[in-house]
C-alpha cells in the first residue's frame, strides 16, 4: 500500500503570513485611534479665525476680540475693508471719500476671498453686521470651516418692516441722495442704530473710535443680486447670533434669515441660532462681549 506523505507547512511561509496579518492589524488599529482622536467632540480642526468688519465702522472694533482669540492660541486676521486702512478720525477727514463711495458688495466679498486663499487653512469666519452677510456669501463659496453671522445683514429676499430697522437705514440708503458720495453716520444716528442703551459718554467714545464714511452702493447691493444666497445648498456649519436690543438688525430679522436656511437646507447641514439678551448692535464692545466671544468659539470648535 502506497503511503502519501503530506507536505509539512513551511515555517518561513507561516511566519511571513502571521507577520503580515499582525502588521495589518496594527495599522488598522492605529488608524482607527487617530480617526477617533481627530473626531473627538470639541477638538478644533482649525486654528485660524477671520473677523470681518461691518459697514459704517473701522476694523479696530475687533481689537479686543482679536487679542482675546490670539491669547487662546489662534491665528486671527481682522482686515480693514479696501480703502479703509487708518484710524477712524483720519478716515472721517476724507468725507466725502470718492474711493470708498465706489465700493461694491462683490468687491468686498472677492477681497476677503483672496485673503482666505492666502491662508494655510480654511478659517472660522466671524462677520459682524454687513460682515455677517459677507460671511454668508463666503460660506456659500466653500471658503469657511464654520461661519458665524453676528447681528447680520440678511441676504437678498429676507426683509423686515420693523420701525427700528427702517429708521436706522433710511439715511444710509439715501433714497434721494447721490451714490457717488459716501454716507457718514451722525452721532444721534449712531446712538439710535448702534449704541442704544449705553451711557452717552461711552456712545461718544465709540463714535470717535469707530465711525467712518461708508459707500451707499454697498448698502443698495444688499438688496440686489450680489447678495443672493442659495438656501438649498449644502454649506459649512453656520451660526446666527443676534441681540434682543439691536435696532438696526433686529433679532427677529436674524431669526427670519436662520429659518430661511433651516427650512430649505439639505439633510446633514448645520445651521443654528442664538439670541443674547440685552445686546445692542455694538454687542462686540458691550461689557458682555466675552460671553459672546466664548459662545461663538465653543460652537465653532464643536461644529467645524
């Protein structure tokens, strides 16, 4: 009877196979651990913040926010709008300012888009007032890791006829004025639209520090095609922050914009709303500004 001798397994082949399997398992485990670490709640994915200034005011309004976020380890950029570099007092001396008068919304959006393209990562964008509208338009372009529209101007098609809104914007829009000349907000207009509820001494100090000539073309562009948002488009996480005492951009208007996004956005897109009590339009400079700044940063780190 012929005996069949089965070949014995090669030790070398067995060792090689086992080593390969073990190595593969280690790679998979380490990769999973890294993924878990990256996606851990509250872990920031960007350390860059872009602060976008609103209309009527100098970018120096962001100074304390910029320093505060820098102290937390962030790279913070808070640029002046085109033709608006300098102190508020110097810029007021140029009223009427022909260069500022020619500014358009599209120029301002493109200008900030170029700044973002020069950065090493997509930033968290925080835009105040008209800067909030610019933020929304940049989020539409995919330029942000997260966007915060802070006391924001609404996009085209979202309006209110609330008295405080109409009164605050009647003069800046200048229905019977030439768009070839800039608008400079008067102190009484500033008191009503931006700093209602503050002591008069603080209102005057902030007026001297911040108020500058503004383009009426920019104001009108907020009602036209350049301010169009596609509410059905997926976008980076977007937060609307408003204040209960804001005259020029009422909380109800900010909430209306938020609802427009929320009702139309695709599944999985994040759009949220927060209203702070006792905040006027210059909430960025009120004694409670750190509460706003902390809430915004925590939200951005959780969602970006």
